[in-house]
C-alpha cells in the first residue's frame, strides 16, 4: 500500500489548489522546465520527496509541519528566475528556494542581500568552482554581497566540476596514443560562455597535470576550441569539427597554431543540445578520433534527439544514484512515474529532502533554518543514520522530534555540507548502451584523494 500512498500524494501535490495547501510550509522551486537543458524528472523527484515527507509526518504525528512545493518555470532565463523567486518569497511566504543553475541561484540570492527576505537558497545544478568568491568587488553592493555570500545563505547538493574534470583527464589518458604518432594530444570543445570556459579550463588543467598513474605532467598537448554561445542551432558544427581535426593545435590564448597532427581524443564540454548536435555532425565524418562527453550530455533529451546515433557515446557525469538509499529512491521513482530516474534527479530529491529536514530541525528550536541545513548530516558519534525513501524519512522525523541528531545519506550519496555549503559526490564513467546511459565505472570523489584533488 505504501507505493499507492506515494502515487496519491504525488497526484495531490500536483493538483492542489491554494486553499487546500494554505497551511503547508512553502518551499519555492524555480527551475527550467522549457529549454533543452530541462528534464521533467527533476521536478518529479522533488514532488516525490515532498510526498514521502508528508506521508512520514502523517504517520509519525509528532511534528506540526507539512510541506508544499511551489514550482515555477524559469524558462532558462535569469530575469524570469529573479521575478519568480521574488514572488515566491514576498507573496507566497516561501521558507526556502530551490534553483537549478549558478545564474538562477545568484538571482534568488539577490533577494536575501537585497533585503527582500532571509531564506536559504539551494541549488541542484550549480557546478561552478566559483560559486562564492570571498574577495569579489563590484560597484553594485548587492552583486558584491551575492558573489561573496558572506552570510552563507547558498547551499548546493551537487559538487563542482573539479573532481569530474580529473576523472575525465584520467579516462582520456587511458585511451593512449590513439593515432600512434608519438604525441598525446587532446582537443577540448566547449561553449564560449561562463560554464563552457570554466569546464574547459578545469579539464585542460587536469590533462596538463597528468592522470597521476599512466601519464606524467606535461605529456599532453591540449587545445581549446570554443563555439558560439547561446542558440545551439546557430553554431557552425561543420567548421568546428574541421578545426578540431585539422592537424594543428590552436594556442589556448588564440595567438597561434602549430601543425602537429590530429588529436587522440576530443572532449566535449557544453550544453545538452550542443552535445547532441555535435554528435550528429561528427557522426557524418570519416573520423575515428574517440569523443568523450562531459556531464551535461547525460540527459534524456540527448537520447531522444540522437536515437541510434548516440549508441556507444561515452563520458563522465555525476553518479545516477548511490548505494542503498539510491536504490530505494530509484525503486520509488520508477513506481511513481513509470520510468527510471534521469541523471541528477537524485540530487534534486536530496535538495528538497534536506530543506525539509532543516525546517523540521528549526521547528524544534535547535537552530535557524539556515544553520539547520548543516545539521541534516551531522557526523558526530551520536547522530542517527537515516536515508532516502519513506521509511528513512519516517525515522528522520522520529529522531528529530526526539531532539536527537541525524546523519542523512541521500539518493545521490552523502549530503555532507561543509562550512561553505558545498558537498562532494561520486563520479561515474558512462556509455550509451541500448538507448540508455550505463555506468561503466564509479570513482569515489567523496573521500579526499581518489580523484586527484
């Protein structure tokens, strides 16, 4: 019956009127539901989290709160995200905000430092290595505070790109000297925007540093080819493929090029639609240079757009689900929606869960909502381990109500916020097999060291 209960709650949360849910604690969600970067599985994962938490609260009957998600479409536009976040905080009494990218997180955070509301901002897709910049200086005082986040209002349930770039470098190194010309060369293809430049630079740094096992520092020659940002339909993929394969290495600063042979690997680090369009163009060439994809390729839309062309595509991404809690989440998600959770769905689930757990901890008077987020995964000896799924959340509700500490391990793995609100994740190598993303290896980047950081 529990599976039926989850389904009923998901349906109720999706269709309730404001009158029905007026007494709930509101968590505002501003995520992209329109562009090629969007995936419906992300909002469904958060709905499932709220349904399971409300079931757990009803079953335990020990805390007064129930939760309502107010989900708004950012359309992938920062201006829309900023307005929707403002309305949720000002008019609908949101106690926290969930976002999906660095830009939308900063738009939401501007409400805090602009004096509109004091509420934590969670991000499920913020992979920037510069989410907080302590010494950032701007003529706009609000922008300066947002970039610095000196009040520690911003949290994320996904790690930055550093560890993934190290794993990508290791996989590239493992391919060897593919064309046997005596030169180890990699070409990194990325968007000429903040995400693309940061991802490309991180991968380049990892390649130049070597993999620490088979390739010493300085062995790789690396070139960066940047494509036009924005609309993926306006990128000249044919020209870019020619630049990647022309046998010359373009200097990273764009100042010169050297004729030294084709690359041994092409690494694509761009947005989902660009990855797919690049694959379609590259597939039509006679090139046999292997291609590796950074994590944004691992989205359902890539498979829908490419069909059989995607078969065999390889890359690096965050792990889909992790351990026993991840198995529970995957089972519950599949039962509720009829398909397996897509990449990053577990991260969005954990994002919603940790906010709700923090609200329950704050309700006991033990900490403010912001400070309570750090107490959702306490690592003290007396903390009670709890996990994802209704049973795990029922246990968490009971432990919190009793005044004890919890240590939440989520569907995406440990959600251990550090002093800056960041987490560490496991990283997976994947391959498309039978129209599905299959994880071929997992790298434990939660522990310091294994990923080279």
